[in-house]
């Protein structure tokens, strides 16, 4: 392929107005639809939402429209515009017409490119402007930065998908093929990774099909990466849309692909109209990509249907898998030959080419089946490990133990890993084997141990093994099953979970690592307390401290070794927000099944003074009932407010003393009007709702009482609790 | 002047033009004649800048054509298969051409209304084949081209319209000195119009002569032989084909001498 195109140098415009006008006219239904969709999603919807969300909320929704709608809109409409503007390349009549016109090809390309981009971005910019005008008229302020972020993100998506679709459109000379290539390539990396993982998991011990895609795959699949990895956050009081650096890379990739499309167009021959691949040098690429793609996808499906689905326990058959891959590859190869040659008679001429592809497929299968690269045998060296998490459900109070570089017991993990690999055949033979001894029945069952290494080079190594653990059932127990689970692996993991450092890493909130704020503590199925109740603030703190001590003393166990009978179990869930300065926090829940063996925790959870009063059903219009439920508000003189804290959507703070009296004065009226509601554990937190908790001290009885309320955005008290001047610290 | 030197063009290994050389004099009407598949349309697509030659040169007015906007503005092309934008009317195509061809003459467009009785608001795709050709002619003549390239131009036109079209075309040649290249597989049709003829076969121009010379110098014979056809030595046979016992020969030489 030569990029040199012999031409006569003549002064020609960069852009042709006549061709541009015609392009806009032809694509009018498309860009008009695009504009209408954005008009509905932006000014129309936002002006309806704004009265209910306020400033911070509207910023969130504006950026969420570009996060959720932007990539899809850009991917679809850019592709459609490119297809429509370039479809003259796919018919001999139309390409002859266009190329006979007094317009240079480069001017044609640039004109179509600018029409494609302009038809999408100019209306989007105007819609952004209209949104600003309408929301400002409703009282919104300082929306310009948010709207600029919205437009910049959308423009980056449009430029990327336009470049991508233009390149696909110019690779082919056949209508529809460009769209098909575009659709396939958007998800090719994902499909390939899933296929490869499935294949590896069949043949390599410990390799599993995970749902989480690796970074490279996500990077090559923009639609996947944007929705999985990016989002809208609150940072330093402003809404930001994450993923800015990735979008800049998309922008650069879009520019590069546009340039490649232009280069292809320069060398493109008019007579390639109707060909599947316009440039002859790219035809082998198309052919072998089809071969590989079909080998993987059709081959895996064929194997799954004919072999794998029959019996999961039967070991994988390398031979049959190779046959299926060859069959899939053959279909792909010969179909692509038929498409390129436009003939069904391709077998004789193409056998030689397929032989090379077949050899590559066989080599690939052999490399997997015989583990040429030592994937199965790989255990990282201690020096290469940054950390490893060991996961084994139900053995300890927590399921995942994090072991770090420098821990003396890190070698226990790698030794266990080597032992697992060494005992592969023996362990596999034990699984599901049943034995009968002395009238009791016992069998080997499978438990999954997962090892996730984070290495010093930044990569991850993940292995999951289904390992035998001995289970024993007493034949004369007719109600509950007593399970005594043991194996060398279970014992190793249980020992790891006993180290104080490991416990601390599992429950950093108990050690105050980072900024942790407690939210709600909920207790279920307790014989002592009845149905389920909520811990008050003091009770929450006591429960956390007790749990910490019981964990360190090994008095809290996993569900496998916890007996459930006669209600000797209290289940407790403590909620936390981890809130880094200036950013929105994340919710964390920790859950425990507590038995009397965990004496400290048991004592806290059976003490009724640690629970909130049930106030949700109090008739607030009845003065007597109100006075009984809220004496500190009805008769404030005898009470002193000692603390006020607020929990909102992913954020928590305490209020300064200066507002205690104001809150106490305003709450009765707000409750009466319904601007504020008594806190109910059925309520959830959202961006428009916050929980206010006030702690009072009865001056006479020297007793403390806690009351929680739901405050709604837009109410007078909302401004009071969110005003930065009223926030302590 | 249109000049092609040693033009070679290959499509997937098939040599469609095999070192073709052709000269069209300024202000002349050149007929390019040849059987189906001889390469006429391929030559025309090189002259109009659609195809890029594998080797050789194609110049119009002394300048290479390919990607040369200044030259292409002087060329109007009517394809054998007329193309128009989806749902575009004659009026729409007029505006399009007006934007691209600086010499587009709207007065001429109005003048030619009488010659071409078409509804200019109707989509061209909905017109019959003959009407589409008329529309193409109408627009091409209004571009006031210095070079007019026509591929099977009167195919689909009724006899009356054919006369009309040729009349308009020859008027332009006479008034403006437009250079015309017309391709057809029908020499008889071109006899009344062309002053020069080139006969093309298998990607090469076999003969290129003025029409009068050609008519004097080329004889077409159809002979039925009993039994096997003999070798015809002594005759300069340019082309020979057979249908059953009837042999068709194109022979160089005067008619009386050949017979």
C-alpha cells in the first residue's frame, strides 16, 4: 500500500459549502432526532427536576445525563452520521458521481467530517445554553462550570466515536459492513477476554471465569469502562464527572482514527465500491481476524454444547476442544473467503491458507492444554507480592484475610498455594466421594479458596480452587445439621484470620483508620430484644468496642461453625461511612452472628438501654404524647443539648454548639408542619434527605436521651444543618 | 484536448486497459466505439477523474485530471447510469451543480425548459430512465463545460429526443467549441454526430481516425461460408467474429478493394 497519490497541485478549499449543505440535508432526520432527545433530557427534564433537588442535586443530574446518555448517544449517532455521509462509497454509481465532481477527495472527507461533528455538537452546545438560561431563570446559580463539563465530556465522546466509525466506514466498500465491524469492535475485547478465560478455566487448575474484566479489556472497550469505572462525585463542594484523563485519551484516539480514515480514503480506489474490504492490503487482516474470532466464539460454543454441558465433573477434553476450535476457525476462514471473493467456490483455492490458520489454532490449543507458559504452576515469589487476600467463606467471622508484604505469615499463604497445586490430582479425586462409617454418613465436599495477589509490578494474580473439606453428619440428629468442617487448608486460613493485624485490616473502622463515621446499628432475631431494633449512638459505640475485643480473643466465628438453635444468636449489622475530606464517602456494613461465647458483645446487645426508643408511631398533634416522646423539645428548660450530628448521602458531620438552641426551638414547629419527620429505620438516605441526631442531658436526672429526625432538602432546617458556618471542626 | 498515453488499468488481476492511447482534438466530437466489455466506460472514468491509472497519463487541456479541481470544473459528465440524491428533484440537483460549477448558467437552464419537458419538482429517481437521461443532459449543458464526456448518452431516449439532444450538443460545439467525447457500442448512431472515431477492443484503441477516413477505409463484411471458413490472407482484418456459419469481419481497406 502506497500513500503517495500522484495529483496536480491546485488551490482548493478546505471545505465545500455545497457538499456540506447537501450532507446536512441528507442527514436532517438524524441530527434533528439527536437534538430533540437532548432537548428532552436537558432543559425540559432539568427544569422539572430542579425545584425538587436544589443546586447540588441539579449539578449531579446534569452530569449524570452525560454519564449515562452521553456514550450511548455518541456511539449511536456518530455511527449513523458516518454511515450516511460515507454511504456514497459503497455503490459504483454514487462513488462515480461524487468522484467526478470538481471537489478533491480530501475536501470531501473534511467536509463530511465537519458536517458529522457539527451536526451533533452544535445542537448540543445550543441545548446546553438553553438549559443554562432556563435554570438561571428558576434561580439556579453558578451552573456554567457544570454545563461546560457536560459539554466537554460529550464532545470527547462524539469525537472518539466519530473517528472510530469513520475508520470502520472507510475500511469497507460494502454498505452495512462498516456498522457491523464497528459494533463488533466495540465489544471485541470483552468477548475475547471472556472466551480466553473460559478456555483457561477449563484446562488450567485454579483459573476461574470472573465477572470483573481486566484493565486492558476495559480500556479497549470504552462503553464498558465508562459505565463500570466512572461516575459523578461530590468533591470540594462541587460535582465532578470522573474519568477525565480517560476521556482525553479517547479524544486523542478519535483524532488518530480520523487521520487513519483519511489516509485510507486517499489511497482508496473508486472501484472498491461493493467490496467487503476496500484496501487489498487489509484483506488478509480481515480474513484472519474472522478466522480467529470464529475459532474462539463458535469453537467455544460448539464445545460447550457438545461436551461441557453434559457433565461438569468430567475433565475437559483437549482433543475435542481442538476439533471444535478448528471447526469454528474453518467456518470463519471460508466464510471470509467467500465474502472477499464474492463466490461460493473457494475451498480448493483457499486450503493452503487455511492450513496455516489451522496450525496456529492447534498450537494455541496445545499451549493451553499443556500449559506451555506455566500459568497453572505459577506461585509468586515473596519479594514480588505486595499483598494477597485469602477468601474462604464461613471459617472466620470475616471471609477475607488480607496478608501484606512483610507479614511473617505471608509464606504460610504461598506454602499453602504450592500445596494446593501439588495435591491437585488427589484433591480432585476426593471431591464428592461418599463414605459410611459406624452408621454415620460423611463425605468430602468442595469449598472454594480464592487467592488474589497484588504484585509489586501493579498486576494481579487470581486463583480459585475448589478443595475438599471433610463434612460429618450425626445420623441421630433429626433437626439441625452439625457440620464439623476441617481440612489442612481450612486450618491454615482460620489461623491467618486469628492474627490481630489481619483482624484490624478486615475491620479498620474499629481501629479508627481513616475518617469513619458511624451511621446505623441494626440488630435482628434476638431472643432478648424481640423483633429487630436499632442501636442508639452510645449503644453503637459500645457494641463496636465489644466486637473488637471479642474478635481479638477469637470469640466470634464464621457461619460454618455457628450453631443456629434456640435463638442463641444475635445478628448485628453496623453501618459506617468512610469520608475523606472534601469527597463523598462510601458506605460500609459489617455483620456478625454473635453467640453467648462472645460475652462482651452479648452483654451490650442484651442491654435494652443501648437501643433507640420507638417513636415513629407517636401522634405528634397530641400535646401529651408529644411531651412524653420529646420532653426535651416540649419542655426544653430542663434539658441541655450536648451533641448534634448529621448523616446525609455518603457524608457525615457534627454541628457546632451555636446551633443547638436554634434546632431545639425550631424542631417542634417543623415536626408539626411535616417539614421534619421522626427518624424511622425504614427510611433511606438520599441526596435530598439527611438524618439529624441530637443528644440531650436531663439536668435533673442526669440521664441522656437521643432523638433522630429526617430532614428534607428545601426545608428551613436543611439550610441550617448544611450551612458550613454551623459545621464543627 | 483530451490525451491519454499508455494507460493501464487492472481490476483484481484482469487487465481492463492495456496500454491504451487516445487523442481527442480540441473542439471535436469524438466517438469511442467498441463491443461490450472493451473498456469504454473504464476510459471515460479515467478522463472524468474517477479512476486512478495504474500507469500512463490522462490529461485534459494539458493538465492531469485526477484530483485536479480546476480541470474537473471544465468537464461535465453524463454516466450511462444516471445518479441523483435520494428524493432530490431536478431543482435540487440544479442548486447542487450551481454550487460546484462556477460556470453554471441559470439562464441557459431556463432556456432549455422547452427542450426538456420535465417536472423539475419531482424526484429524479421517480422519473423513467429516459427522463433521467434528459435531466442529466439538461444539467450538464447548463454547466457550460469545455469538455463534455458522455457514456451511452442516448440510451433510453426516444428518437425525437435523441435528435433534440444531438442538436443542442452540436450547437454548443459550434458556438463554444466544446470538446465532446461520446462512447457507444453503436457506430451507426455516432456516424451522424462525430467527426472522429476511435475503435476500442480488449483495452486498446485499434483505430483512431476521422470519420470520413474511417468510412472510406474500414469495411464491415458479413460472409457465410459453406463448410470451414478459409484463412483470409491478403486482408488486413481488424476484427473477426462468427455466429454459426456467418462470419463478421471488419477489414481495413477501401470497400471496392476488399470486396
